């Protein structure tokens, strides 16, 4: 398991301790996590270490014992110093110092003549000091002589520079050198500008010629002033380009619309011509409908079949019966003709006539059929005498007659004889085929005509729309042209297309550019001349300030005079700088005190030869003093050597060093002892204040909770009079220690004290979870309910975990928390 910080990194033990308020494992197990066994014994809570960690958390940090600190301070102090003649560091150091002091005295007595050598060495040091006091003036004078010889050429150089400075011009105005230098510096630029005069004049002339050409291209009425006043900005050019694009677009749209209109008119004319040609192909008389032709074809097919059947019947009839009476044949023929007439009248639309003829045909057929029958009755006797075949013959004759009537009627509808021949039928068939072809051709021609008329109508509508579009495009083109003419009029122009206007603006731009070159060249030439005049005036003024008035009007002469003045002033600055450096050298060599003034006076009055002779004498005298000093140094070295031998033999110096080392260590230990005593007093005083201020708050909260749990039987929990942070409980008539209480009441006392300590810790540090294991099982129901309510209230300070195996404990906590407690059932891993 790892602890993660808010930024995702893995936190260490220090971070965990900080989050837990620096509570260590011992304190947490004693106060915040306990079971029934810890609750039955106050020792886990009454342990001095636990109580100190709670009461002294504000002194030395939570989880640390202030009394432990005091104890360790006392132990360390006792290690350093003990009363009487005990064994301690300081006591031992004092005894060692006394012993070492005795050793030093004994060593000094053993050193005999050590003191005489010390005195002799002191006398030799005094003689050396006196010789050094004699050597110092000699060395000082010798160094001055060396400086005089060294600085004499510099002194002469300074005199020459002073004479040269006197010959240079005086500068009353301190700003004159800078003014002259500025004029000389600006003269280079001025001459560079004057070199441009020829180029500028040529540019101006060319620009004037170009300007004249451009004005000529613009035409009459165009002047330089008008060109300058004309707006040829990018916005104007863009506006003209926009007009050109819009006009060109309008012209293109108008021309395209006109072309589309004309093309549509051509297509309409072509379609009209096509429609007229197709109409000419359609016959004036419409053929019969195809279904009527098909009906006739079906009737003709039926007639063919009936004629064949009739022919077969006639052959049979001729072979089986006597000839038919003439009257019957006449009736039959009349009936057939009447039926044919009825069919023709029906086909021609004469309905009443067709009905009458049909009725007549039926009646004639009936008469023709009955006539032979009556005759047969009258002649019945004859056949019976003659044979058995007469009835069959009559029946066959009747069927043939009926078929003949039907054939005659069908043939009459086609205008054929009652019994048409095969050629007649083929002719009718040929006529029907011709009608069918004519109908098909008529239908095709009609379809082509309808299609031509439809396309003509659609194209005519399109042509009408294109005419309207062409009219609108022409109107838009005219409107834009009028708007452009108005734009030209505002600028005093006319009869220019946008492209021509853009070209005009381009020429105007070239004219403006040429005019700008003319004006700029003129201004620059004037500026060069003005700058030259100003320079001349400033140069003349500078010459006057330097006392060198210039009367010549020649510009180059004036410039030469100023350059000469500038050279003199620059030389003056160099001379002054050399003089300053020379003075600085003298000051650095001789100083700036009274002796420096004497040295400067001696430089002015003395000679190098005299200084060198004096330096030689002083060198001899210094050599003699040096020899004497070296002799004394040798004698002092001999005496010092004898003294050091005595010191080494008697070991006095080592004993002295050891003595001083012991004294230094004693001073360190004494200082440490004083710091320990002071720290102990501060921690003890702070602990007393903290315990005095913090403990009553814990006990007051414990008293309030314990009084609630015991229903007021015990009113408070107090610190005992001994002040060792043990507690007693107070009732109405007694003060009892925890050992005098019953087990259940003692457990309730320990629980309320733990809850009070946890609350106080949460208030001043961090709230930590309480972890308890079956701490209510030894309480009666009333007090268990009170304790459960206390646990619910404690959960407001932090998380509270109560482990139990008793369902009644779960129900009690849920009841006291109003159902807010969360129940987690733990199942066995097995």
C-alpha cells in the first residue's frame, strides 16, 4: 500500500506522520484504537508516556514527551557536574587543571636560568628596534632621492607642456571644444550632402521632363495642382477595379443572356417547323379504331370456320336427303340476306333498321324451316311406305340451314355473298390488314405530333424566360454604366471606361511621383544650402569665441580656419591630459602631504648629480647599520636557541599548552552546563503551563460525558491532589479512584477519557479515526445507549469504526444515529 500526494507523487513516512498530526503508533494504539481488553485496564491509558504525549504535545511536538526531554536534560547536566567530589566531566576537569598547574610550577623551577635568557633576548630585541628606528629615516631619504632622480625627466616634460599650453589658444568658454568638435564632425556629413547636389539637380531636371510628358499624356486641362489634388489612392484604384469587374460581369451577363435568348428563338422556330412537318404527315381522316379492326378480324375468322363447316354439311346433306323444296330455299336465302342487312346497318350506326332487319331474318328463317315440315306431314304416308331414313335426313338439313343462315348473316356484314368463296374471304382479310397498317401509321404520326407540340411549348416558355432575363441584364448593364458615368462626373471626368480610368490613375501616379521627385530634390537642395549657411554661422561664431575672427566670405577658407582651430583645441586637450597624467605620476610617487611639496620644490631647485652623490653616501651609512643589525640578529638567535633548548628539556611549553587546553575545555563544558540548566527551566515551565491550561479541558469534557453515561451519579473527573496526572471520580458523597469502581463503570470512565483526549487532539491538531472492538458488551442497556450516543457525537470530529459480533450493538448504534451509521458485514475468508 502506498500513500499518494495530491500531485500524484508517492509520499514518504514524513508526509504520513504530518497528515496524522505526528502521532506515533504507540499513541494511536493507546488512545484511538482499543479493544475490550484495553478498555478494562487503565494502564494502557495511564501510562506516563501516553499521558505526556497528550499533555505535552504543544511543547515538544505531538508524539514526543516533554518530561522525557527534561529527564534527558537532567541526565546530561548530571554527567557534566555533580555536587561535592562526585564523578562528572566538569569535576574531573577541575581536578585535572589543578594537577596540571602543579606540574607547570615544578617544570619552571627545574628550568633554572630560563628567566635570564628571556631578559637577554628582550634586551637584544630592544637594540634591534633602535637600529630599525635609525634605518627608517635613511631609507626614507634614500627613497626620496631615488624618486627625485626617477621623476626629474617627468618634471622637465611638464615644464615643456606648460610652455606649449601657454602658446595654444585660451578657452574662456568651456563648451568651445565640444562645439568645434561637433562642427568638424558635422562637416563630414555636410560635405557628403553637398556631393549630392549635382545628382539632385540632375534628378530634378529629369523629373521635370517626366512630369511634362505625363501632363501631356493626361491631356488638356491637367496641371500639376490638379494632379496633386487628384485622389489616386489604393482605395480609388480598388473602387475602379470593382466597377470594371461589375461592368464586365454585367456586359458578360447581358451578352450571354442575349445569346441564350437568340438561341432559344432559333430552337422555337426549328421546333415549329418540325411540328408543321409532322402535322402534314398525319392523314385528315382518322382510320377506324384498332379494337374495331380486331373485332372484324375475329368475326372473319369465325366466318372462315363456319363456311368450312357449311361446306361439309352440304356434302353430307346431298348424300342423305332429297332436294329441298324451292320455297324453303327462297325463304332461307331471304332470311340470310335480312341478317346480313341487319349486320351492315348495325355497323353503319343505324340501330333501329338493324333491329328490324334482324327480326325479319329470324321470321324468314322460321318460315323456311316450318315449310318443309308441313309438307312432310302431308306426305307422311309416302315415306312410311318408302323406308326408315327420312327423319335423320331432316335433322341434318335443319343444322345445315341454321349454319347457312349464320354464314349468310356474317358474310353480309363484310358485303360478301351468302356463301362467300375463299377469294372473297382473302380479300376481306387483305382489307383488314391494310386498315391495321393505316391505323398504326396514324397513331405513330399522332404521337410524333404530340411530342413535337410538347417540346415546342416547353421551348417557347424557356424562350420567354430568356427574353425577360436578357431584358433585366440589359437594364442592369445600363444602370451600372450610368453609375460609373456619375462616378466619373464627380471627379470631373467623362467618357472613360474603368480600365481607362485605371490607366489614367496610373499616369497620374507617375506624374505625382515625378512631381514628388522635383519637390523632394528642391527641398533637399534647399536644406543642404540652409544647413551649410547655419554651419558657416556657427563656425564663424566659434572662431570669434577663440579670438580668431574670420573676415573672408569664402566658404572653404572658413572651413580651413575652423579645422585649424579644431586641431589646436585637440592638441590643447592632449597637452592638458599629459599634464594631468604627469601630475598624477608625481602625486603617486611623492604623495600629497607636506613632504610632497618639499619634493616638488627640490625637483625645481636640485640637480640629478647632487641627488646621486647624496644617495651614495646614504647607501654606505645604511650598509654599516645593516652589518650591526645582522650581528645583533645572530646574538639573539643564539640566546633564543638556548632558551628553546631549556624549554624542550623541561617541557614547560607543552605543559602550558596542556593546561590551556584543559581550561578551554572547562569553559566549553561550563557553557554547555549553563545552557542545559536554562533549557530545562524553559521546558519545565512551559510544560507546567501547558498541563495547567490543557488538562482541565480534557477532564471537563470527560466529566460531562461520564456524568451523562452514569445519569449524573458521578459529577466530574478530576486530577488527584498529588498532581501526578492520575484521575479520580467525584460523586455526591465520595471521591473514588478507578480501582474503586465496578468493572463496567471503570470501562465507561476509560472510554469517556479516551473520547475526550481524541476530541482535544482533533481540535488542536488533526482528527484521527477511532477504532474500537466490542466496547459496549459489559454495559447495561441504559448506559450502553448513552455510550452509543457519545460515539455518534464523536463521529462528528472524525471517522469512528466500531467492530462487534453482537446484533443488538448494531441495532443500538443505528437507533442512536437515526439510521445514519453505515453497517458493513465482514464475511469469513474461509
